[in-house]
């Protein structure tokens, strides 16, 4: 009975929703088409920034990319550990882990 009621409500609202969606897409289309000139008028707004010092080899870029990857992994592990501790705070008492007691309470 509830399923039938929900299906009838959905069917009644579907036409109105579809019409609203069509009108919204048409308004967006008119807005985007009426914006004006081509993108060439922007000029050099998106030109790359000049580098003050270029590295002589790719080892500097590789090292910074590796460091960024290691940092991202460590940050992800720290966040996962924090979430796990907060999610299971009722399973382990705070007095058993004095180092993490402030993390669990916070």
C-alpha cells in the first residue's frame, strides 16, 4: 500500500519535475550562448607564470613529487587512524591509552 502511494506521488510529480528541469536547461543554454565573443578575447589571462629559476634536470621535480606523495599517504593514514579511534571510542577505555585520551575526548 505504501509502495503504491509512493509510486503515485512520484508519477504525479514527475511531469512537473521534468518540465522544471527542461526550463532550467533551456535558461542555462540561453545564458551560455548569449555570453558574447569568442574566448580569444581573453588574451593571455591563462598564460603560464614565468619561472624565475628553472631546474637543470628533472630530479628536483621528481623529488618534490615523491615528497608530496609520501606526505599525502601519511596524512591519509593519520586521518584514517583518527576516524577509527573516534568511531570505536566506546570499545577501548581512555585510561588504557593515555596518549590517545585527549584525541578520543576531543
